């Protein structure tokens, strides 16, 4: 059994007294050894969120028994979300790119070093520019051009979706994909489709946010990792960060500085998602741990 293997339990339900005691009592009854626990009680929405890690030793908790029992607890608590995952089973990630490679290089470097905690299965690009990067890391690259005409674009998006679905990924990452994705993607991969926006949302949505920021004379610029929804750049935010700029910075200089923030924010946001630390709360997220 892999060292430090854990079972991760997540749950979201209406808040009430006794939730923590019920979950703890359930795990105690299975001789479960809790190694990490996080909770959030939202006073505005009246919802409760938790993430628990349990040791998975050879003589410890059986995964199938744990899932069946936790499903019963979730039903009792009227949970609208619950999950049990096994850290020994690598999550799968598909990366979608266009021409800019800084986020791709960063994620693949982390993956190659074993720091991503997941298996990148392939890279898909609507331009061929980054094929050599994927090849360098030993990954398949699929070039699927996305034409401007609606019929051709729809066919290209359908082809991309077919390639992605064949891997049954846990995360589909738009690593500067630079395409407005179809609504059906947002529905089909809800809670899995992750984007890095080169702007500090909710400000400067859409195209060319650094130029927008330059024209507005801002003193900080940032990047936002978020789940993708049908509303452009309006999905639940996972991670953000900023860097200072001043009047001497051109829009191009802001873009150069911003690329550093984009790398870090996307990596942190994806890591939180892959570790089951991000729970959805309507248009918001709850980050546990």
C-alpha cells in the first residue's frame, strides 16, 4: 500500500447541530483514524461544508464499506454533495492550449517533478505551436483547429470533447486556451472545467484584460483561476493573486509580469481541485485546508 495513502471525504449539507459528531462517530465505528479535518459553517446560506482525511492502512478502513456507510450518513444529513476518494488513485487531467505556453510549461514541469499529484493524460491545442512541448514531456498532442464559422467551430468543439471524454478526466484545464467554449461543455464538465483568466476578476473580463487595466491606470494586476460556466469569466473563483504595477508599465510590460502570476494561480487552483479541497457553494467556492 502506498505510503501516506488516505481516503478523503467531502460533504456539503444544510447546517444543523450534531453534524461533526455524526461524522466523527461514524468514522470511529469503523476504527477510522482522522489525520486532517476542516469545517465551514456559512451563516448566510445556512450550509455546512467539511473535508476529512482518514488513514488507509492494510488493517484499517475498507474503502467499499466506507463509501456505503458515508452515503447513508450523507442521506441522513440531506447532503447535496458527498464524495469519497482514494489518494492512491491518481486523478486525470487534460490540458487545452492555444499559442501561449507559459502555463503549459509550468504545469508539465510540476507534473514531471511529481508535484502535481495527478496524471496529465494529453494536451489538445487549437494551434500546433505547442506540440513540441507536449512531445518533450512524452505526452500525446492533438491539433484540432477551431475555425471561425459556426458549423466548423461546432464540429471542432465536438471533436475535442470526444478526445477529452475518452480519458474520463477529473479536470479539464483551459491553460490559456483562448476560446469561448460552448455551453454544453460547461454543463457536461460542470465542476471539472477550469480556466486561468489573465485578470483579477470580477474586473476586466473578456479579451485583453491587461490592455483594459493599462488604460484604467490600475496599480495592481492579477490572475484568477475559476470554474467555467456559461457566463463568460463569471464562474466560481478558486484562486487569485496580484502583483504591483505603476504608470511606467506598458500593457505589454503588464502582460509579461502577469504571466508569472498566471502560472502560480493556475497551479494552486488546480492543486486545490485535485486534492478535493474546493467545494461549490452556488456562485462561490469554499476552500477547505
